[in-house]
C-alpha cells in the first residue's frame, strides 16, 4: 500500500519524519478501542463446525463477525491461507483481498499482521519444510544429524 504524503497528510504518514515521532503521533490519535483492536487476532476459517485445528477451538461457539471488528482495526490474521491445503498464489490473492478490506475499514489504514508460518517454515501447500531440531531427533539416527 503506497502512502501518499501531502502537506495535509498526518505526521504518521510522513516517511521523512523520525519513526518515534510518527509512532507517538499515531498512538496519540488512536482511541482506546483502536489500540485494543491491534491486540486482537482472528483465526481465518476456523469455526465450531469444522475439525479440530487448535486447542479449545470448540469452546468458542460464537462465530467472529469480521465486518463488525474492522472499523476499529484488527491486529492479526491467524492462518489467512486457511486450514486446508491451498495453492500459494490463490492464498496470496485471498490475503490481499482481506487486507484491502481491513485497511479500508479502519481510519488509519493499518493492515493486520498475517501469521502463516510454523516451526518448519511457511505453512502453505507445496512450501519447503525446513529441518528443525525436533525433526532431526525424530530420525533416531545421530549420523544423519
């Protein structure tokens, strides 16, 4: 998302200003609800009807109304590619559309952090799974490690 700067643009959108001043100005302009919203995350596609994808998932019976959350912002999208295999290009397009909804719905245009990774790398269909110490131990073969 390109940030347009004009003499009327808010200080937090001015890339020539010091970062600390930009952050301070943005925080000062945000309401308490907008600040709290930046701490909130939504697991995209998870529901009480679906399979178990997280501990205590079914304890949360009420569906999340994303449209109701967006006007004050959203801090994180968990698993924006979903919980089933999806082509990375289609997942990226879906994420772009969701981020556009998020940035256009809140008054500061703040996107959500996209959390789509796991211990071994990017959690997408066909992505490389990188070796991690837990996996090395699962070989039960010290010579391989």
